[in-house]
């Protein structure tokens, strides 16, 4: 019962399994059509602890710039009680506060460990109307409205290319 994770080389759009290219097209449309898109990079992007992370971070920054998105990091998973500053960070234990405070209509999770992304995506879907996108390096996230699985540098490059094509910007 419920939504299965996407098969290899596939993605999910609103619970339907689709080819990755179709999901990337939809991600680009959602980001370009958003009033206030935001990328939420997690620890797997924020610290270059293994090869390739620096290139991923640069591509994420380019994507955010191309769609006019803010970047709000999720640097630390420990709860911050009694208060966080939702203007400068997202707390994975209460992501809806950051969504509400910043009036975010489309968000992209990238580089967030799966167990934290899963919980945060459930909270966001249950407590806001924010459209959630997860660029997952592993199996994808069924609680995101759109998810790519095994997303890495090639996926990020292709997504950036699609965004630029849809904007009418030359490579």
C-alpha cells in the first residue's frame, strides 16, 4: 500500500513513476514558475567530505541562481529549542516553520540524509502547501512531490541545462 520508491533510472512525479528526463522537465517548470523557490542543501553538500561534493555544490548554486531561488542550509540535525531563526536556517524537526516564515512555495532538498529528509518532507506536506522536490543520491523520497533517485553531477548538469533551455538562456 502507498507509494513505492522509483525503480532504477526512473523518478516520481506526484506518486507516478516516470523517466528521469520527464521529472527534470517538471522540476524546471516548477522552479521557474515559483514565486519563492528555495534550495535546502544538507550536510552532504555543505561539507566537502568526499570527492565530487564541491562540483555538486557549484551546480546547485548555479541552478538556484538560474531560477532566482534562495538557498537556506540545513547544516545541523540537532533540535534547536526553544527557537531557531527561520530566516537563516531550516530545522529538520520543524521545517514547516521555515516554510511558513519565508512563504516558500517550492523547495528542493539536496544533500540531506534520507532519514531526515523523509521526516521533514512528511511534515512539510502535512503542514503547508509547499511543493517539495528531492534530488536524492540514493533511492529517492516517496514523500516529495517530485524525486530523482541516484542524483549526482550528471543529473545536476542535465537539470541545469533544462532550466536554461526553458528560460531561453544559451549554454
